[in-house]
C-alpha cells in the first residue's frame, strides 16, 4: 500500500471515529435503576428532579410533584395493575386525570418518568431508546409481582413503547392507547437519526419563546424526534395479529400523526372482539369495521372548538391547568404574532390542534376533552369486557 493511499485510509478511519463519537449521545441524568419497590423508584426520581430540574416557578415543590411518578390505589381489593407511559416531552402529569379515574375502576395505577424528562429539554440529548424500553420492562415486572392482570397504557410515543412490549411479552392483559404515534404525519421524520449529530436542535432554543412549562417541554432536541421515529419503526417491525383487548383513543385532525394509518392498523391487527377505537372527528368512508369504532364529532362551535388536538383527549374540562376555565392556554399554536399576542392578553379564543386557522379567529390549542365523562364510561366498559370470563 502506498503512503498516499494509507494516508487517505487513515483520514477515512478518523472521520468514521469522529462520526461514531458524534452519534453516541452523552448520557444525561437519569433515575437510579437499583430500586426494589415503586416507593424507592419515586424517591430516586424525586432526588433526580430536585438536583437537575430547570424550575419554571418559585414553587419548586409543586413542580417536583407534578413531574414525579405517581400511584393511585382503589378502595378495596384491586382487580389488577395498570402502567401508564407518557409521550415525548411530557411527564407523568399527563395522566393526572386519567389515573384516578382508572383507580376508581378498581386498579392500582402507576405512571413513570422516562429518562431525559422532567428536568430540562437538553437532557433528552443523552437518551437512548433502550433506556425507555428497560424502564417499561422494570415497572411492568414490578406490577406483575403483585397482580396477574396487568394492562399497559401510553400516550403518543409512550403508546409505541407499551405496544412493542405487549407484542413481545404474552403476560400483558391488554392495552390502553391514547394518540398512539404509529406513524408521523411528516414524511421526513426518518431523517432525524441521520441529522442528529450535526443539528442537535431542529428548532434552536429562542429566548422569545418558552422552552418548557411546569409539566412538559415545549421544545425538544433532534435526538428526541429520532427516538420517536425509532419507537414507531419498532412497532411496525413487531406488529402482527394481536389477540389481546386493545382500546385506542385518537383524533381525525392530528397535526403530529397520520391517524388514518392508526385506523388501518387497528382494523388489520387488533382483532380481539373486545377491542375498541374511539375516533373524534369525521370517520373516513373506507373504514371496514365501524361496529368496533365509536365516533364523536370534533366540530363544536357552541364551545368554540374547531377540531380536537393530539393532547386534548387526556384532560378533563375541570383540569386546573388545561381545563375549559384554565388561564394557562397554549397560545403558541402555529399562528402569527398578532394572534399569539391576543391570546396571551386573554382575548376570546377558539380551540384547535396545532396550525389550524380561520380568518378573524384567535386560536389556542385544545387541551381538554369535552366528552370526558362519556370517554371515562367507554374506558370502564372496555376494561369490564376485556376482563370478562364466561
């Protein structure tokens, strides 16, 4: 080999090594994994939040409680356990309304804090998908030590994680999936693992816009979107006919997801007779199994609602932060600065998903579910049918 060719080979190897280093994210602060009980897990998470959280208010104690993994227990003997997993950029607080409702159905309900969450958005740079998968496994196994009946539930990316776990572990009794992120609406999300080393933020942090709230991130690094993509790809690589009960709740107008694909996958793979899908919006004409799908309209002008949102299905209209009378509105909703400023000043708003506009209207994100009581009844009926033994 000539000296010139050897020199080029060395340069190529060096570039490869540099790329490998760039692709290997630095580990961020994560909860201690050496716990033996859920109480110990909560204590480790509390320590993590106390040390590493970027607090948004002077009330540090409230912020920690909102981001801490929670447990709700029913009155009397429990029927089983339910583990709930939040989505990308969110926190256990996502289930602050759903958790107690499920406990009232007779279940011990627990939430978890995925690595990189609850502290600051930059901490997602050092997370690998395996970190999240292992936490789901640990918490599910912990519930199985107490109960033979264990349901898994999740929102968005969290729904992807529990779906893959259920497809690869036969001891899961069923799934509760809220806006499962099986396919992104954007066709370019597959690029995020490639560009991550060179562009750490798709939307670089900007002091003119908030980066997080007391309960969730408003901006996430590119690695977060890469993990979202990998989680959806994992679902598709494992998906086959699933013979356990599944409840899916999703919306027609989702700015994040291709929910038409969710419908297709539900009809094709989730075939158990107790499986149900709740669809907010107009149902496409080519749906082949309408008997298993409950439909509710998402155009409610009497409540100034133009369409439902990706996140709104999770929260009660009485929620203190996100409810119909809450003062904390998601005004940063893809509209111009004039409309944003009007929303922030407290002017009358309409509600929609991200990016929807109509002339003469100021929009905020819909962050609550006007069908909350009906949805709770539907979930209760699903759990009853899913566990019925003739």
